C-alpha cells in the first residue's frame, strides 16, 4: 500500500517567526500555527472554536520570506508532512519523549476577504459632481 503523509492547514501565526541557520548555513524557522474550526450554531450562523496549536518547521528561502514578511497574527495556509521528533529528556535512562511537528513544504498568505468587504462597505459612496 502506498501511504501518503500530507497535511494542509490554515491558521494564524502565534508569534513573530525568528530566523536561525543550520551548521551548513541553511535558513530555518520554527513557528506555531493556531487553527480554528467553524461550528454551525443551532440558531443559525457560525462560531469559531479553537482546534489546536501546531508546531511547524520551515527551511530554505521560504523561511527567509516568512521571517521578513509575516508577523504574529498573520493568516497563512501551509502544506507539509507530519514528523515525529524523539529525545531523551535530561539524560533519563530508558525514557524517551516525543512530539509531532509539521515539516512545511509550502506556505502562502491568506487574503482575509471578510475584512476587505467590511472596509468596502464602510467607505462613503462618491457624490455626483
């Protein structure tokens, strides 16, 4: 069976991304993404419910762009794969800790149409001359 490990998320950056470099000189940034789920209300309409916070890692030129152009609260769409990192905490014998993080392959800004529409609605209509 050919199994695929793919994930797509849209969420907000929880902090300004910080750039660092690997020993080989490759740019890398780690960031967290806050993701909400829209739930239909029984009386109609929608409400957002927190779905989770996801740790992400991004390498290369995209890491540079993310750090230069995006700040805390920016809405982004990511695609990538899940990775499990393991380590021995504080040198403990026989115990292994782990966490799942997303290795990001692509990232893009998300245009917030709702806010753009609200701004358009608030502008006064031009008056004839």
